[in-house]
C-alpha cells in the first residue's frame, strides 16, 4: 500500500522542481565544485569519524534544488530558505577521493572503491555508517525505519500505517493512519517527525517530550480526553472527601447532566462545584453538558431511570473505576488531610467546566500535580520489555550525541504487554 504521505511527497517533489528554478542563490552550473565543497566534515573529529553532526557518512550530497554541496539534507535545511526533497538527490561526492558521481553506496573511482556508508537506501537517498544501527526500508511507510526488518522485529500495521514492534501485533489499538496527524501539543506532523513519538493508552499518539510536560497539568488524553492511567485510587479519595462535605442548601435541587470521557456514556449527577461522578464507571473524568433545577421530591435515581430503566445509581464510594491503564502507584498518599477543608474555598460553579482540570483539582484537594503524575512520567520507561514500537526515520540526527537532544526511550524499555492498551508504546523515527 502506498501511504497518503508518500503521495503528498511525490506531489510536493514535482512542485519543488519548478520552485527550485526561482531560487535566488541557485548555483548556475551544477558541475562546478569549489575547494570549500571538497573539505572533509566530521561527525566526531576527535575520533576522526567522517560525516556531520546528524550522520556518520563518508559522502556529501548535491542539493537538487540549488546545486550546493552538504553532508546531509538537514545541514542544507538549517541554512537555507527551502528544503531538500531527499528522494530527488541524484549526485554525491566521495569524501575520500573527492570524486563526483551518481548516488551509490560504493565509490566508482577505480583508485578508491571505498564504501561511503554501511547502509544505503536508494529510495530515501539515505547513507548511514553508524555500526550500532540496524536500519530497513518499509515500502508501505515509504521511509526508512530503525530495526532489523519486517517480520524479524517489526511489522507494518496496514490500518495504523506505521511499523510497530512485532510484540504489539494484535495487541495495540488500531486508529486509521494514526501517525498521519499533528502532535496535539506542539502541532508538528508526527509521521515524519524526528522527535520520539509514543502511543497513549487510548491509542492516540503524542511526542514523548510533549507528553512529559502535559501530564504535569492533566491526566486526560488531549485528543479524546480519556484517562491516561487507571485513576481508581484517586477517584476513591474524591469519594471519601465528598462524603464529608455537604453542598450549601440552595443547591439541594440542582443536578448536572454529564458526559463521561472514559466510558462515553451520559447520566445525571448531583451538582457540585468540581466533581461529578459517572454512575457507570464510577469515575470523575466527566464534562458538564447541562445544569438543571428540579422540583422537590425528584431524586437522582429517578432522573437516571428516566434515561434508562436499567440504570442503578450506586452510592458514593461504591464500585470500581473502569478506566484502562496502568495503576498509578502512591495516589493514596498524595491526598492531603486538609483537602476536605480546602474545597470550601471554591465558591462558584462554571457550566461546561470539565471536572478533570487538574489545576482546579489541585486547588480543591491539595494534590501536588507534579507528584501526582510522577508515575505517569515514568510509565514509558519502567514497564516490561518487548512491547515498544521503536519506529525509525532517517536517523539519529536530532537524537545523536552531537545534537543536544535526549535519546528516546529505547527498545529495552517497552510497554507492559500483559496490559494491552494500558501502557505507553514508544516509537523512534529515524529518517
């Protein structure tokens, strides 16, 4: 299958050919090679590893757009007002003998004939000489990935249109063309992103760095608002707090019609300034749809029975939350004793307010959001091995030691495969 992204790349390539003719700094004669062009660049000068800060390779490529020479497309894009379309690269220069030649893995100079890289992809025009890497080309994705190959340690999910660790086959939540979307936090297109991407328990994806920052202030998926972990213990603490707190008498006949983000059902709940409990999954990850006043004698049970005769409202504190996800250890210790008193400082209700807003939760319960999400922060790195989906892209350019970026979660720190959909899958792009 040809991915939607590959089709877009081909269309963009055609446009780029025409646009490249309008570049002000375009080289007039692509056959001219200056002394500066032939200078050897290094990935690690101390160890005399040839390449650039992005790649280990012993060749330079000529940009199809402007005719200039660079060790890689990222070096070009960093200093240019336009980007290289990598699969249009047709000319390279061997940095051993300075011979200009068609793109290949081995120098064609009879006096040289050295391999310029350990790995070469004629489709992506990718050279990589890092002996620590295993790279393969996925024709369904249309790009190169890190790994030993399809059927060995990875498989391509046709529906998600992404390569995943083979241990996730039949154990992940499929979302059509999942990665062909923007990160919900920073907005970067994730299919071609060189920043580590992870799948959340609900199946949606997000950059790892964005996720780590986001969970300090929310336990909801930013896309579908489902809980990012099993919040049962946290919700039980809210039950205990509400059992000791009475709403003012003027709210006795006030009820809220709410939607549960976790079980996707609607029900009525007793009106509260912050917390509205779902009678189905017993969770508080709910959103107010409507606030209503009822006549004396109307009960919560009767309101919910009017929605569905099979509904039986459970008393506060009963039942177990049905949120999927790994248990968040230590949540019981995070509820401070004074939380029962602190909620009384909340004096107004906001229709449409989502009761899972942790900034307000923290103010009302005394919870430290930083501490509360410590286990969520570590979820991607402390779970069992074998389930991580470590995709690749062109390379470690943004992740290597010379880039100043942190290496992503490795294959050895995978998700807990005993809880499908309940952990974070990490994926590493490398094109």
